[in-house]
């Protein structure tokens, strides 16, 4: 991680009020794909990690039983809570949770994990730990949208801020999911530096 968790939290809290107005076309395409692939059923509990102001958590609320939205930035979650209240959404819980300690212990078993545009703040080793934690829930599906490299990134057109962000290659992420007993069933390329990975848990026979 190029900044501490606390520094990332403070950085996002500072820009939380403007965050929703600052996003790119690629971010929106990625978020739409995460929502579409998450596809929870009415009894499903979703954990949205790095939930920010709730782009994914709030979009999934009407399809799921409830959504556990976790983030490290109180400022971002405050915006999320405000939006939930304005939209009269009552089944999304925003609470502090770091990727590797997402604070899901007392919650119902999780069926689907989502994360959008957040995991790239961690180093590759930390991302692997976070993916192990996702696999340690009961989730049958994990949908990860993020900055990720499909090929060598163009150094003149980075889609990220090298001083604070640390994106992985798609191969590194796919390997991290397969190492914890998941099959990658879809990879969506939004941009050469933005994509969505859909991973499904294999059963004991290695079947999805
Ligand atoms: C670019 S925002 C994305 C928010 C939201 N998922 C979306 O799609 O709009 C990244 C979020 O990741 C959160 N974040 C950064 N590092 C984190 C960590 N180690 N654990 C959990 N959340 C983290 C930030 O606080 C921020 O809210």
C-alpha cells in the first residue's frame, strides 16, 4: 500500500462530498457491470467492500435481502447513509471495515461479495490477503470491478494515480481467486486499465 489505511481514509473523506460528480465513463461502465454480475436473489446477503458512497451497495439493495457496506472512510460512508435515507433504502448498513478485516463477523452469512474501484489501493500481496478474506466468507460469488492491467499500461495515459494507487495485472487477480478455490467465470474488459472479474466458488468436486 503506497499510503496507510488512515491516509486513504482521510483522502477520501476530504473529497467525499464531490466524489459522485467526479467519476469517469469507464468507472460508470465498470459499476454497471459489477451490479449486473452480482445479481443477488431476494434472500441473499451482499457484502460490498470499499463501498464508498454506496454506488454498488445502494444499487443492489432492492434485489437483495440486505447489503453490508464496508469502508474505511467515514466521510464517504456518511454520504452513502445520506443517499440511502433520501431514497428510503433501509436494508443497507454502512460500517467501518477494512478489506482484510471487513467487520462481517456478527452478520448473517454472506452470499455475494462485491467491490468496485477500491482494491487497487492495496499492494498485490495485500490484495491476495483481501481475496483470501473474501473466500473465507460463505460467498458463492465475488464480483470485482477495478483498475487492473490487461496489458502494459500506457505510461502517458495512466488511468490511476501512481503515487497513491497500486493496480494489479488481470493475471495476478485471476491467480489469486483460483488459489482460494474459486473459478473465474467472466472477465470484462472496460478499458486496457479497467475491468471486472467474476469468480464463483468451486465445490469439493471442483464444480461451480
Ligand atoms: C474510488 S472509491 C470507490 C467507492 C465505491 N466502491 C464506488 O464504486 O464508487 C474507493 C473506496 O475505497 C475505500 N478504501 C480504500 N482503502 C480501503 C481499505 N484498505 N479497505 C476498505 N476500503 C478502502 C476508500 O475509502 C474509498 O471509499
